[in-house]
C-alpha cells in the first residue's frame, strides 16, 4: 500500500504540454554531463523540490564549479517524448521510473551561484566531485576504471574503449554492486582493525558509512540493493536474530520498494534483483555450475531488452570474474590510494589494464554474437520461470524443455508468419522496411538521416538509425538486408547509410543510374563496397529476386529529387507505391507511361510537400490510404496545407508519422492490420 500510494503521488508530478518558465534549479556538478558546448543533468527545482532534467548550452560557464550550484534559468519545460518507434528506448518511461517527469531546455542562463546552505548531502556531492577530479588525473585507462568502479561514473569514452565488456556481458563488473561493496566493507574493517576498534563499534561505523558511500558512489539501484543487504545483515547480528539468505533478500526488496517504489520498472533493477534471488539458491554450487546458472537467469532479461547475446558470455564470465576479483580490483584500489606517493605503480597498473582491455575487446570481437530478437513479454517470463525450475532441480526433462523453449522462440522470431511494411519515424526523412513472411525477402528503402550542421570536426558522428531502424531490425531478429534502396541523394533519405552498412550485412545497394557519379553519396558507401554490391537501375528494369517494379527514373541523373527511384510492390495482396521525393513533373511522366497504374497504398512524395502529390496524380492513383513521413515542427512545414487540402478534396484517407509515430502494416496467416506506435491498432 505504501508503494502504491507513493507511485500514485508521483503521477501528480507529470505536466501536460510545454510551458515557458523562469526557475531556480539546484544541481550537483558531479551529476552533470557534458557534450561539446552543452551540458545536461538531473536537478531539483528549489521552490517545488521536484526533480527535473535540465539541458543547456553554456558548458564553459558551468564546468568551472565544484560545489553544488543554483542556476536561475529561463526556458521551456515540457514532458519527455515517448518512444516513437517500436522497441525503441523510451526516455519518458526511463526517467519516470527515476521520479523525473519533465525536462527544462535552457534558453537563457540568468545566473549561477554556489549553494549557500551546505547540507551533509551537499558535502558528500562536493567530496564526490573532488574525487572525480582526482581520478581524472590518473593515467589512462586507470582513470576510467577508478571512476566507474568506485564513483559509478561511466562516460562515452568508457563505452567506446571497452566495447568488449558490453558485448560479453561483463558490464556488471563495472556497475557498483555487491562485489564493490564487499571490497569497501572489508577495507573499512581492515582500517578499523588497525586502530583496534571493537567488533560492535565496527558494525556501527559500517552502518553509518554505507549510506555515505551510497551518495559518493552514484546512488544506483544495484548499489542500494547491495548496501541494504549488508545493513540488514548487520542489524540482524546486532539484534541477535538469525536470518536466512532468502529472509535478507525479501526484507531488502521490501525496503527498496518503500524507498523507491518505481525502481522495479528499471531494467537494471529487475536484473539485479533476479540475479540476487538466484544467488540465494546457487551459492553452494561449484563456480562453473554457478556461472552457467547465473548467466541463464540473466538471459531472458538480456534478449528482451538488448535483443543480442554473445555465445562466449558464459566463458568470459567464468574466466574474467576470478581475475577481476582477485587481481584487478585490489590492484586498482592500491594504485588509486598510492598515486600521490607512488605514481610509478599507477603507470604499471595502467599498462596491465590496457592489456586487459585489449584481451577483452579481442574476445568480444570473436564470432558468436547471436542476434536473438525480442521475445514476447509472456514468453520471456516463461523462460525465466523455467530457468528457475532448472536451478531448483536439474533434470534432463527440465533442461530439455528450457532448450526447446529457446529454440521455438528463436525460430518464431526469425521465421515470422507475418510480413510487414513499416514506416519508421525518423523525423524529417524517409526510412521504410518491407519484409515478407518467413523473411523470404528483406528490403529497406532509404535510411533517414540529417545534415551534420554545427558539428565539431573532432566530435563523434552520431546516427539516429542506431536508435530507430537498426534497433528495430535487431529486435525482430534481422541482422542482414537483401536490398537497400537509396531513392536519391538527400541527407534525410541517405544520411544514415554508413550506420546501416556498418551494422548490418547488406547484399545489394540499389540506386538510380547516375548516382554513382555523385561524390557525396559515393563517399558514404565506397568504404563498404568490398562486402556489398552496387546496382544501378532505371524504369522497367528487372532485377533477380527483387520484389519491386521500378517506375522511375527514366533517365540517368545525379540523384536530385526529380531523379528519385519510384518503386511498386505487392505485399499482403495489396499494391504499394513509394514515391521518394519525386516532384509533380515526374508524377506526370509516370501517368503518361503507366496509364493503368492503380495502387491501394501510396507513400506520398517529398513528405507531403506542395511540389508533389498533384491533384491530377491523386485522382489518377486514388489510393485507399496515403502515408506521409515528416518530422514534427519541421522547418519546411511538411506536409503542406495545399497537399492536405488536395487529399481532403479527393476524399482520401492518410496517416502521418508526425501524429502516429512509426506506422506498420502487418499481413499474413494472422490477418492484415495497421499498427501505429502512438495510437495502437
């Protein structure tokens, strides 16, 4: 009841729409992250005491502070955007699970002042900031290890340099939890033992110290669970109460839910508690057997949330965890403490860690990455329950059932009974997936993308396809495309080509004839031509195993709008036409060449611009439904008022990614139906 009351109370914190405000926000510098000239972090609005995510651009002005600061800012407050594509990371859901319901985009940074009232919590955050400053001085990569292992800070450079850690499922070693609390508690006991502090007083000191360490180490859910577990164990000893491991787990879970009721909505929290529960029943097993069982418990969570799993994960955990516990952790701890007086030792440790990184990254690069796909939530739950039954009693029957469940789930995902035509919400751009039942043919038309305006020369290029189309493809078990069609040159159609070609196996790139002479396009695809084939097309050309008719272009071109590749196909016993950015002049050419052309579903040209979708063309095609792919609040005001009026005048229905988010048409043995990400079926 306490958890439900607090959860309902948090719902009242949500806001609707956007508001222009002037607010004072308390921020802890140790929780602020920076990207080029911008900053962002979770702060507390001083007059309401509510948490808020704040984004600003004046990073230099903020970066110099070490103590807690109060910013007076003018800006726009609005709720977080929910995920606009299926299986995409949902920022709204994520931040709400942390008790943060709105974001503030700073338009004017009026003032920045050091917090006047210095509380204990403020002091701990200042101490953490000083420790971060200290760890940043350590030789590389010791600095990355120290900040992640002891302060809970993992920045982008950590993910880039230790890619093998993430691939092999070793990230738990760097997320502060039980192992790290074990080291800290034992270090504290050793220090107190040197001063001959009694066992009773040591327990009291530990009880007081651990909440302090919780703030210093980043206040993660996994850390909260570990600290509560230790504290409950200590309290039981002090009260001379005998608690089983299951008792401690249960009390910890209940206490955690009272403190933070939304925490079980977080993936990390779910996985942490599932593994802790499993540990209760596997702690007497031999190390190899325990490693296998713990990895099996984590597997349903991983494939449901991340869609991929590396076959070497179990081996890596079995080999690396003992080395990490017995060698790496103590070595790092000693190097961090002795750095001011024995810098040479830190340099030696940095060299050893560099070799360790190389070995882990090499192991992660070996073949074995399985793109499993995302199982249904009920199926994932059944897999977890079956795994727990195997842990309870290992038998041939139970193990066989678990293996069969995984095989059936894998086959169902990779050989679907349904096909689909899906229009990704990539903002102002196009990206379309056409997948036939049983994955007989998988094609993508355009990739979406954006112009890299204002990007620093040395900053990392980011592609939204990694979060939208690629993420979705992996969630449905796809890691290869038969065909990637690039309709024309514009960045909002081809900007994310490098991400697609780097992440997926692509058999053929289909482009309009003449685009091979376009230097900007060739710059994007040339590095990948050793593992894919470039195919040049014109209207009426037949390509083997290509499930489309080509209606345009008629002449060679450099990939301008008027050179757009226009494709037609039959999917789900319905005819489809995809127009690229073809203007009305090209539409007239198509009407003259294909006098009998009729389609059920029409992807409007040029995002609903007034220069496309002429009245004559709409009357000629007369689709049952038109699809518009355009960005919200785009600078071109697509779709245009004129185009929408033409659709209305011709009594034509339409759907729009601006309003519906990702749009999917599913067909097959289970029937035909439309699904909209933001409005259901």
